[in-house]
């Protein structure tokens, strides 16, 4: 099932975000990936999901070629 990260994009654009294992709860954020990761670990999240939120949302339609 898809996860709606619209609110995350609006609030944390350009920042590194650490998510809990549910892939939607922001537990920490920072301009530096290492800092966001360490903040999440201090909150008890052993292995946070870390990603940098883009500054703008760009549509992408992908595909593959079999052959």
C-alpha cells in the first residue's frame, strides 16, 4: 500500500529525515544525514530509515524494457 509523504515533503524540504520502521513517522531531522541518524538513535530507534527530502516534487514515470 502506498504511503502519502506529502506532509513530510512540505515540512522538511531539503532536510535529511529519519523515519521509524512504519516508514511514515518522522523521529528526527537535520541538514546533515549523520546528525539526523544520531538524533534518531538517541530516541531509541536502532536502525532509522534515512532519506533526504527533495526541495521540489518532480513527477517521474518509469518503465523497463524486456529484450
